[in-house]
C-alpha cells in the first residue's frame, strides 16, 4: 500500500472526527441558548445537555436517512418546522432531566431556528 493513501485515509478520518465534534459542540450551544430563552423548557445540567444534543442529532440523522426531510425551523418550510417541534418534544422521552411542553417546543423550534441561522452547524458529513 502506498504511503500517500495511508496518509490521506488518516487525514480523512481525523477531519471527519473534527467535523462531528464541531457539529456536536455547535448543537449543544444552540440547544442551551434555546432552553435559556424558552419558558417551559428545562435542561437540568451539562450532562443532560450533552446527551440531549446527541439524541437530537441522531433523531435528525434518522429523519434525513429514512424520509429525506430535515428537522429545521427555517429553510425547510412548514414540514421542517413541525419536525423540529416534534424532535424537540420527543427528546424528553429519551433524556432524563430534559423537559419541555408542546407550547415550549413550538417556541423553542422558532428560537432554535433563529440561533441556528446565526451559528450554523457544518452539515457536510
């Protein structure tokens, strides 16, 4: 095997890992800002925030994989907004210490969309 191929493969893996970590950190920051500004939306601690970010990312990935639709409040129309509300709401059933009401999920999806617009995550994974 050629050394150039080994270096390219190694560089590609580390670059992908860096992209995933950047996406995770950005998602956690956006989620924290959303929870802070949304009444009726609470996240108990940093570990709950981290786990909720992972769950939200996985749920969005699965939605894209199986339906081709993104859960995004802006840029994806009404269906994207409804999916964002549903994903925010359903996350509470998978993460202890994360609670949100339907009204807070609606408001939270709007805030999440606005913050995500200004702090975009890298979606080229």
